[in-house]
């Protein structure tokens, strides 16, 4: 496949990342950087978005729903996402999921960040029951799905595709399923009434998903730590942030850049899709998410410390793409390349 954006020499990536990505860094920055909502939002509401990435993904939009096209690996990965989320919900049900007599079986609200053309978002929306009192057809317990992406062409493709399924279309019309051409930063900058405290806060969701996105944010204007902290701000206490990404290792360089981006018929994604030095190791995600949770619980006068992690959970499992067979969950392979990860906020 033709290269659609300029690439640096591959081996530059192998020596580049140390300045950008100290492994498992737990640095302390002034508290004001997390406490002021404005740090990541005010005047910079699209700061995590790279114009190059938007341009790259815009060019892929028309083929997004072709199961044999360049999004093939995402289509093949989708059933594993549902499986992984089901495991998270079974191991750590969000408070809204603790069913009391009379409560609705499908009561979880989802946010899909960087939804692309809607492969996961649409499949999740299909599990929202038409009758709110009915059982959800899968363990998702989904009551609603809000899917956001900064790439306009992808949101258009996503909406058009969703309208073809009467059930999903009906959720679009009722507002239970929403596609928004917006950024996480803008969602967090918007205000909603807090149900418990009758005060104004930003929107929060029971399950926030971030599949194959963190390695595409703009490292010139933000950091993966800051982006992750923002993702966690969108999670309700007791809810889950789940995602998938790629570890920054020599095998992942060979697999995801040299082989996966090789010309057809070897390659499975378009050249220029990935930058190896933007891949994130599981240990980094774990440490950054813990730091974000601790700092989010700090107040002006007290530091929350490790107590802020009480009730939180971390899950991580490797996935391997086997040509001809698709994706397989392979515990232990997470430090090599592709993996699913999840963090549950304490209540
Ligand atoms: C590899 S695609 C993954 C799409 C989808 N999550 C999936 O797995 O099917 C990466 C997506 O991230 C989006 N993206 C890039 N930068 C982003 C950012 N800063 N915030 C949110 N989404 C972003 C792109 O527009 C693109 O749709």
C-alpha cells in the first residue's frame, strides 16, 4: 500500500523514546496541574489531537467497514473487546451494576473515546435493549453509548453505517446511542448536573473505552500520562477504563511496523499507521493510572496517598494476531506487543 504520510527512518524509533518515555515513571508535578480542570481543557480543548493523525485516518474512512480492508485487524479484534469487558464487569461490577430489586438490568453508560468508524461502538450499541426493562442481550448491561472521535470523516462513516441497522438506528434516534465529532477534552469541559450532589460537574460514565487510541495522540502537545488522567476523569467512581494498545518492544517493532506495515500481501495495516516510539508499555499505563487516581483524590490541604487506590483494580492481558485465525488472548504476552488493559476506579 502506498505511504500516505511521511515517515521517519524506522530505526530512529529504536533509539528515540528514552527522553519521551521513561519506563514506569512516577513523577510528581505540581498539584495544580491535576486539580485545575483547565490544565488540559481551557484554551486547548483539542490539544491531544494531532492534525497528521486526523489526516491519516480521514483517508482510511471510506474503507473502514470493509472486513477485508485496512481495518481488518480491528474488526477481528472486536469480539475480544467484548470478552475482556465482560471479564472486567464480572470481576468488579460498577456500583450501578449491583442490581437491587426493581433496578434495570441494563444500566451502564458507556463512552468510547476515539471510536473511529464505530466498529466497537456500534457493536456495543446493538446490545442496548429496545425495552429498558428487558435483559441486555449480552453481558455488557449497556443502557447507552456515547462515541466520540476528532476525525470528522470517520464520524460521518460511523453514523451512516449505524443507520443501516434498524435497532441501532432506533437507538440513534432515541439518543441512547450518540456519535459526536468531538474530543475528550471538550467532553470534559462540558458541564452536567451531578445526580448525587446536585452540583455541576463534567460527564462521567460507568465504562470508558480507549481501543487503539493512546498511541495516536499528539505527543508534541500532551503526554500519554495527561491523556490517561483525563480519560480517568471521565470514569464514575467504581467504573472501568478499558483499552488496548501496543507495548514498545523490539518484537512489537518488528511485528507492528516492519511486518504489519509491509507492502501487500504481507502487511495488514496501511504504511504510516503506527509510530513505534508512541507505543506504551503495560508498566507505564499501570503506574500512570495509579498516579492519576492518587492525584485526583488530593485536596487543597491533604494528599490522598495510596489510600486513593483502595477498591481499584488493574487488569492486563496480551493478545496475538495469528494470520488466518485472528486475535487470540495469550496471557503473559502483554510485555511483547498488543495487549488489553483496564483500570477500575475505587468507589
Ligand atoms: C486506530 S483508530 C481506532 C479506532 C477505534 N477505537 C477502533 O479500534 O475501532 C484510532 C482512532 O483514534 C482517533 N484519535 C486520534 N487522536 C485522538 C485523540 N487525541 N483523542 C481521541 N481520539 C483520537 C482517530 O481519529 C482514530 O479514529
